[in-house]
C-alpha cells in the first residue's frame, strides 16, 4: 500500500532551491505517492486578528491544513530568511494555527516529517532547522529526520548531491525516514 507524502519547499520563490531539494528528497522514497505543492498556490493576506474577525479563515489556509491532515508523512525543506522562516511560510502557519482543531495547536497532526533546508550560503549551520526541531513538536510534529545542505549551488547538481560526505549523511537521513514509513 502506498503512503501519501506531502512535499513542499517553504518558500514563495519561483526558483526555490528548497522546493527543488524537497522534491529531490521525496523522490528517493519508496512505496509512496507524492503530493508536491508550492506555497505560491496558497496565497494569503497577511494575518491579523482584525482580518480574521471580519472575514474568517481564508480558504487557502484550510486547504493546506487539509493536505497535512490527509497525508501519511511530510517532506518539507525550509528556506531561511534572516535566520528564520520565510514570511510566506510564517504567514501560512499563523493562519493555519487559527483553524479549530480537535487538539489545540496540533498543526502538524502528528505526521512524520523529514525536515530539510537548503541554502546558497556556505554557513555550515542552519538556524531554521534548529528552531524547527525545537518548535514543531509543540505544534504536533513528529520529526523523524533532518538534513541541511549548505552551499547548494556548489553541492547540488543535475544528479543530486555532489559532495560525497554530505551525500552519505543525506542518504542516511532519508533512510531513517523511509524506515519509519515502512513500520507505520
């Protein structure tokens, strides 16, 4: 039986390396159906309590939340803007957090997540992965594996990760996620 995997890059850039990286990682998985989405397909007004009180929750926030609920797992790659999430993703998060849920703040619905990030920066550490590992579980995430690919344009090519050391670690993290999917 195939599992449904939601795949997205948490960026609204048309040429997002994170969208590319999330899809690349998801395509490594076996026995899955991939639902690859782009944040640009879920445009939203900037969250405000006043707007919520006037108009309610926008349909696109509910649609994205429904995709999370219907998935068996998530592969997401997060762009980092000034050390944090992109404003497009943070805005989506803010709107979805206002949706009534059976369990309060269960945004990720306990879904297993392969948490990724890619950056053109050469910095060997990534803040958005560190923050997500701490924050997401408070919102119902089940983070199974993580990986950060720095120097994206130097370490990624037509056939995937070109740096052998990074490729070994990436494959290890994907395998950890795959094993979790196989046993759930």
